[in-house]
C-alpha cells in the first residue's frame, strides 16, 4: 500500500520516497527477522522519536 500511505497496494511506489513491501522484506531479511517485526520496530522507533520531540 506503498506501506506508508495506506492505499492497500503494498507493491506500488506512488512517489519516490514511498516504502513498499519489497523494501520492508529486504530490511527484515538484513537482520534475520520477519517483516512484521521490522515494521513493529519502525513504529516503536517513530513513536519514541515523537515522544522525545525529535519528530512531530
């Protein structure tokens, strides 16, 4: 769904910066983990950065 926009198309990169399923799979594979765990880690990191005021 270009995973970041939520359109429901996981393999469509609508814009250059979009994250697609292949990106997530590759990132997970680099660390011998499942894509869902990699996505959870990304969410946790973003949440922490927001709480710290690093991102808004």
